[in-house]
C-alpha cells in the first residue's frame, strides 16, 4: 500500500509533480493555440465558451498550479502535488464506481511507451472485478494528420489498452504503439462498438484524444494530462470530462508504479 503522504513525496521526487520537465514555453504555446481553436490542440474538444489565452492560463493555474503570471515565460513548469492528489482520489473513485457496477470500460493511450503499465494494471484489475474491457476495431486503419503529413496507423490493444501502431508494427510484434494526441482513434473504436451492437463503455480511461474525443461524444471519461494539454482541463471545466489528473505524462514508465498501487488500493481493486 502507498499512503497519500508517501505518494505525494514520490510524485515530487520522480518529477510527476512539483517542478516538471515540461517547458513553460511549450505550455504557453499550447494555451495560445488552444485559444485560437487549432485542432491540433483541441484534440477532440469543441469548447462551448470563448477561451482567450489568459482564460486558459487562469484555468491551468487553478487546475494544475502553474504560474498565472503571463510574464513568466521560460523555464520548467510546475504542478502542485496537492492538486494531483485530490484529482487522483476522484479518478480512483470513478474507477471504483464502474468496478462496483461491473460496467464495460475502454482504456486507450497516446503515451504507450510511458503509460501502458499504468493503464494495463487498471485493465487487469477491472477485468478481475467483472468489468468487460472492450477491444473493438482491432486492426482498423486510422489516417491521422501529423507534422510529417498524413500517416496511416492501425488500432491495436496491449494488455487491454488501445494504442495505434505504424502499419508495419503489427507484423513486427513490438510491444507498444506510437505517440498521438488525435481523437480519431477513439472515435473509430466507439463507432465500431456501436456498429457491432455494443456494448458501449460506461467509462473511458486514458489521455489526450482518447479522453477528449470520448467526452465530446457524451461518454464518461477520465484521464491524465500534462501542463501543455489544456484541452482535457477545459473539457473538465465545461462538464464533458469527469476527472483530469495533472501530472507529467512523460517520465520513466516505472515511476508510475506507486500511482498505480495508490489508485488500485483506493478503488479497492488491489490484487
């Protein structure tokens, strides 16, 4: 078991909260481009309100603990570990609720190299609790516009967690997929589940476009987000995303293990 106090210390020691690796310049650029409604930064959320850059900055200061000073424009960003802990408790409570109901769940990540262990452990525990871990559209093609142009990927699942791979990777047997912010994979997965007659997920767990895309379509969605991912926090503020946990989503994969143990213990899913 990992206590709240111990986890709070580990969050800072491992760089998941406190001073994080995300550059302040990258965060401010994301807020500016989100305010301009650049699709690359909306990642599936269609904001109802008008969000100016200063509004986004204020929200991120409230939700993450970043500096609200627009003149603070360089260096490393900061996440308040207390805000991470509070959100993590709400995240675990939503996991516990769906586990109690035995409802179907969908998990997906745009950070497979870092977070597949965290989501995979949740998938294992939810399956053991009687939830159906959904895996629709395996092998389905998804065309995603990247900074390198249009790329074709394939949907796949690792430990019950949806990822996208380069088309050749399905044959190579590599363990994880590629990094993506796109909401197209979750839209493809949910459409495939609906076409097959269900079931549809009662809860979607993930990050980036997996959370924003599902939340925009009306599914309950919870996830993790860094300081340069304002779309998830705007989605939460506008009521389309249930819970967002602020943390650095790019540290070593083993640094998320205490996080995993804490969530499973609070959700009464420890194995």
